[in-house]
């Protein structure tokens, strides 16, 4: 099969032939139909977040099951599936407490004495990205990295649910538990931020304020449910939000991954408000907040993949799309081929796109 390999970081992806092993007892071979380009991959490509190289990148995908191991019972060949990087064991404290997204077990990986799932034609192992590696024609993964979905949804839209949609919507519904009527501000209107916005719309937030520096993104945010916008290139975003809400919002979501915007999210809060950092901050970055502000019961928290229980959540998100209540169509800025993956990430760095999706033949 063909896959996109990162050899050095910073660097570019190289499209090359990759050998994929046969499924083990609890593994599933999936023919990839579509894979979204995510900032999580870009952070490794540009060197912001280190990773073990060489690696086959990609983690937001949907496809069709090709083959399964002899102990797999949840899916069968022909099933449509979405992948998720929250691969879970099912029996650790996190999993049994209802937080499978926090599972840190390594038992879903192949043991060191087993052959690598992915390798070059000369036998050299290739590191599997987030136990998925979706920038390839095939994915070989543990069964707990997949969820079966109905066939009605186009797979290029379903792929978006695998990371960006689940992360954004989940951060609102699960992590922050936004309630109907509460005020929300979302900093950054890219793929994650747009899904924070429509997550807030889904739960009935009373006012949803989109904050960005790009006018086209603010216009797109209105389509996803933003009731108000703040152009941060022209205004002090914190002051603007506080003035618009007569004292601050109940919830602020940071969807970029920067120290400055994480601190702005906290600064936008009213007493008792919660700032949720959804963006991935670079290693070593420290976020500072005024200590006295904590007395007013303001909170700063993170969100890991939208605090998901993806085997339950993702089929529900599919249903919401099919009902016309979750917008996936307008999230896709471009459909590209595997050979155009580097151009897709360059467009992401330019800041104008919501999501580019690799569509496989």
C-alpha cells in the first residue's frame, strides 16, 4: 500500500510504499476511505510536538473493514467504521470509571517481540501514529480503536467525527458540561473551534461569541451557530467579550493551542466561569492566570479528545448529522489526494481552511 511517512521533524511527508502485516487476534484491517488533516499531525511535522520517527502520520479517518482477527467480534468485513486515537483497554480504572479517553494502557499495542504492524519494504519498522496511521490506503489497528457506524453517512464526512468533531463538540458537552442558556466564547474558528461552536448550539447556549483574526472564519462561524463575532485583529478580544456580556461569559473555549489565547480565555470569564483549553499547547509552555481571580471561583481546565466515550458518542454524532442537526458538510474546505497531503498542511498553516480531507479511491 501507499502511505505518507515523516522521516524528520521539521520536515515534509513522503509518499512511499509500505508493507502492512496481517491482522492479529484482536486486530482489524481497514481500507481507508477518507482521512482528515489535523493540527495534531501538523505539530509533529513542524517540530512543535516531538514524535518517534520515521512514522506514518494521520489519525482522523473512516473506512471499510477488510479483514479481522479470529478474536474480533465487534466488527466484520464490509462494516463502515470510524477510527479514534482514544484506544481503550476496557478494564483499567479510567475505563471502568467512565473515562476511556484517559486510558493509558499499552496492551493494545503489539509486544516488542512481535513484528511491527507497519514496515518499509526492506523490513525496517515504521512507527504507528496514535496507534492508527490513517494517511495510508490501509489501517491495521486494535479493535478498540474503531466504532461501527451506519452506512448512510458519506465516509468523508464520517472521518471528521474521528477527531475534530468529537473533540470540539465533546469539550462542550462532556468536559465543560455547558447548560442551556449559558454564555460561551470560542477563541479560534478552525476545525476544532467550529465544532465547539456547534456543540454550544446543540446544547442551547444562550449566546455564542466567536473570536478570530480572519474575517472569513468569523463568517463561517455564524453558519455553525455563533450569535456574535469579535475580530481579534481589530479589537481587544477580552475587553470586547466582557463588554458584550456585561461581565464575562460562563464558558470560554481555547481552540488554537497558544499561551496567549489560553490566558485570554480565562480573562473572558465571569465569576464562577470555566475556561477549557482544547488546543494543543507546545511542550514546555506555561499558562499564567491572576491568582486573585481564582477567589471568584473561576476555573481553568483542559480537555482530552472531548472527554469522549467514542463507542457511544460517535454513532450519536452520526445520527445528529443524518437528522440535519450537526453540520459536517461545511467543515470540508477541500478534498485532496494522498499525493497532495503536503499542500493540504501548507493551506492549514495559512489559516484559511476549516478541514482538508484526503479521499482515497
